[in-house]
């Protein structure tokens, strides 16, 4: 995969547009002057976690004796399930387990909203497929930078698009990501079948 295709997939998985309502809600009780500082800090923490997983992913797969085709099949299934939740989201309450008068730190903004299980699983898969570490890091940085830009402008996007617009964009991203998930699954199945006698 190319740098841009990996970056695009990771950007969709980070779901920055879909996370706008949650960021706005979790920061409601925080001084507005600190909103951008907190968003940047939380995304910086998420970036560090994602890059760490990108580099330990291959070693972890080797340690577990998991083949590349297995990772692709499992990754495709996981991504497909995530896509279904993006297209048909369950009822969510962003107010759960988070007092509004406190400043969020790491949880839940950095993890799991940005560096969630789907993103971490995906970077491990892509790192296994992509031999060039610079391409992998570049893709992560590109996806992260776009997500940061989206979330820094979350208040503006909320006013411009409204909640319905944000939900529509999230579902469109889920649909596109579904195609990527199915392709990943089929590639894994194809690789597995080619190894059979």
C-alpha cells in the first residue's frame, strides 16, 4: 500500500469527524481558552501510542507466530465490525463516566477515541505489510495531522454542518472503510489459499 492509502485508512479509523460531539462534550466544563491546548496534548499522546504499536507490531506477530495472511483476515473482520458501528451506530452517551468539571487526560480523548483498538490493530497490520518504516511513520503523521486539524476546528464544523451533517459524514467514512476492510479480508484469504497444497 502507498503512504496516502495507509494514511487515508488510518484517518477514517481515527474517526475524528465522528468524535467531534464527544470532544465538545468532554471539554464543556473546561475553560474555552484551554480547549485547543488539551486537544493538541491528547492527540500528541495518541500519536506516541500509535507509533509505538507500529514498531512493536511485527515483533509481536513474530513472537505469537502469527502469519501475515492470518493478520489480514482478522484485521479485515475487525475493521468490518467497526464499519458497521460507524454506519449503524448504537445509542451513545458521551456524558458517561466523565465529570464535566474536570480536565480529561489520556482517557477518553487520546485512548480510546483516537488511539482505539481498531487504529492500533490497523497500524500493526500495515507495519507488517509495509517494509519502509518512513512510509509507515509518514502515513501515521499525515492521518494524525488531518485528524488534529478536524478536531481543532470542531466548534466551527459543529456550527457549519450541524449534528446531522457530522453523522452523515461519519457514515460515509464508514461505508468507504467497509470497502477497505473487505479488500483486506479477501487479500488475506487469497494469500492463505495460495499457501495450500
